């Protein structure tokens, strides 16, 4: 399978990365080189094989549903590019 | 007398215990060496003040006989580990000004045991690379050069700063992370020892996530025993990482020098890839001979799905990366580039903050997880991963204790030498190492010989889950037979 430029544009949008018009062609070429490389997997018969979801046989541990951490909003906000009044801010979402 | 920074960690620890010098003197010798080596670009940040304060505290503990297992040992930290109050960039512009308000579990355990932090080490952006050339803060120059040639070489990647710093005597040991070979490949390129432990052996808490089902932390060192000492402090159960395993951490040093008599070593025929250089083939045979001489039994084995490991990796890792890196949105931390609305802010922030390789992998990951392609790519790759793990399960069930392979198909290459147009060319560096991450197994790279032009070459040993001790025993056999590989010409300090 290979991707066309419209697909590259759509994937960039899904990934929330803006791509300039002149970047589309080189990106298409790079992505297609990778897709051509991974294509060899289709030669393999995987019928009846379970997909691997973890490398160690481990069930997720459970703990008491209690608060174990927190109460330091100033630390949480210390790296925010634009914090205000104890909150993260984003550009206006609702008109 | 050998300069203090050229001692192995094991030697420095013994001499410090005998009070031949102080921890402050040892740390100062590293800080002096670092000041002369800035041209290598191994450190992104030097924390000299913190280092000297920690070393002074070590001296106080030593004089009260309260020293920990790594008391006073100066360590460099890959910039993928969050360090409380010290900038952590993951080699990316998007985290250029990020100062974590917390410490990763692995580094916290090193400081608990008395180690001294010298600074943060350069790496490929978000650990995506095999040459350290994708770092937003410039490539790392290897302390190694080809004989009679001053071409700057890569130290490998993604833990290129860690490998170069250990090899150039800029720290006594370093932390690394390994998702597809990022500890073992740079260790092979720099004549150092690098260990990727079993998945779950070290906590991933506080390590910048790349591909969570593959990422593991591990040590870089100038000797096998040094690596064993470091891993003992780094490993252990952590309730904050639900994939970390609640198993006793052995005293790995006890395994160093233990007999390997009767151990069965598998030589996988599928690793004899086309175009592999004759010197690598020869090194591999010599490695088998060294283990045989020490009483191990060497047998031919087959790992039939080996050729599918790299393509499976380049689906699984980007898919997980595209999900993990969704958090860099310009809201809670890191870079923000303003836009008219929130979507434009996201898109501009991520376009400005991520370099080309990271963008490529996020986009591949997004594509293989998108509607209509999930089954064809991601689900299939996860099935292939089961087959690769089954290959190893089968040989271990036949009584094989460890698998011996070359670490890399070639020695280190020059900075800028690999084609930029075809990303796959760079990916082939990891052809012998990715299988280990996909199967979650422990692997060690130990230097074993030189290329024709005088560059170090490494051998990899792959073990059963949680049997790192066997790997340390086998690696010591190689070190005893092949010697250690210190850089002899400190050209950068002249």
C-alpha cells in the first residue's frame, strides 16, 4: 500500500501537525519508503496467531480507590506556557 | 598514576572505600574532563554545582561508614529521564524549557544508593534514531576515530550522549533507554558495555515515553562488573509503573566471573544476513570460541521469524509513539506557538516543536492506527510479534541459555554519511537488536574486537526473561578473553 498527497495531508491533520504545501511531496516519498519496507509482513501467514499485547504475563495490579497524590497545583502549572489564576489556558474554543 | 576519571567504576569504588581520594576529588576530575570535551556535545547540561554538593554529602556518609553501593560514583543521565529541578528535553525543541518537578524512579534509586549526578546527556529526539543525529541540539561526536582519519563519527543512538560520555571518561557510568537497540547499538559503536534488561525489570516511571511496550532503562559502563553494579541500583519494583515486576533484584555482581561451564549458547542462522561484513562474521565466530573455551556448549539454532522483526517494529513503535506524543499540545508544558483557534495552536506547536524523524514516526503511527488500516498493519504486526517471541520461547525450551549474535551489522559510520532521503537505511542498524525488545528479553552488548580501520565492534547476548545474571557471567567471559576497549587517544582534549 502507498499513500497519495491527499492522504499525507489527512494524516498530518489527524496527527495535529501542520504541513506546508511544499513538504507534502518529500513526506509522501518518505512515508511510502517506510510503508514499502513494512509491506513484507503481508507475506506471512498469521492466521490463528493471537496478537501480542504485552511481553510479560502480568495482570494489571489493583489498589484501593483513594487519593494518593496531589495538592500541589503550583508544581503542576510551573511548566505551563500560559497559566492564569491557577488554570491552564487555551485559545477561545466557544464563540 | 591513572587519572581518576579513567578508573572503572569498580576500581573507583574500591579506592574510594580505601580513602585513596575523596568523592569530591573524583567528581572534580570528571567535571574537568567534561569542560575539555564540550566539542563532543555529549552533555546537554552540566550540573557541576549539584554534583559537587552530592559528592561532599557522599564524603560525609563515607566518613560515617554510611556509604551506599554507589557512594560517590559520578553518573551521567540520558535526557529521557526526568530529573527534579534540572531541565529534561528528550532532545526535542518541544521540551526545550521543561523543568520536571519530580525525579524518575530509576535516577532516584541511583541517588538513594549514593551516586552523584554530573549532568544530562544528549540523545536522538524522543529516542528516535540510531546515530544521535536527530537531536534538536546537534549530533554527538564519538570519541573514536578511524585509524589515520579525523572524520567525525557517530556514537550510535539513541543513547549517543551516554555512550560517548562513558567511552570518553566523562562519567563513570550512564543511564540509557532502549526501545529497539538504543543502548546496545551505541555501546557496540563506542567499545562500552550496554545492558537492556528484561521488560519490567526497571521502572519506566518518570522516563519520557516513546513506545511503552518496548521501552526499558539500562546502564552503560566501561566494564561488565560496572554495568552489574549500576543495574542493581536501577532495577526493582515500583508501584508507580504497573508493568514493573515485583521480583527480588539479585546482586548482579555475584554473577560476574561465575562459571559458564555447561551453558548452552545458541547461534541463530537467520542473523547471518546478506552483505554482513566479513570482519563481523569473524568476530561472531571468535565470540563463540571464547565461550566454548570457557566450557559453554555452542549449538546452531533457528529463529525463523527474525526477518520480520524490523518491519513489525516500524509499525508497533510509531503507533505507540503517535499515541504517547499526543500529550505535546502546547497546553500543559513545553513549547506553544499561538494560533487563531485551539486546533491551529496544536498544529503549529507540533510542527515547530518536532523534528523530521519524530514527525515521520508520528505520521506513520497515525496512519497505521487510522480507520480501515488498523487490522492490516497494527494488528498484523502484533501477531508477528507473538511469532517472534515464540521463536525465542522454543529455543529456550530446547535448553538454550542464551543466544549469541553480533550487536550491529557494521562499525560506526560518519556523521551525515547515511542517506537522508531513505529513512529505512538508518533503520537497518537495529536489525539484530529489535527482536529483543519485541520479545521483552534481556540483552547485553559487550565489546569484543576491532574493525579493520580500528573501530570497536560488539557482540550481543540475549537471555531468558529475568536471567540477566547469565548474561553478566557470559559477558565477563568475553571481557576476560577480548580485554576492555578504552579510547587511547584523547584527541578532543588537546
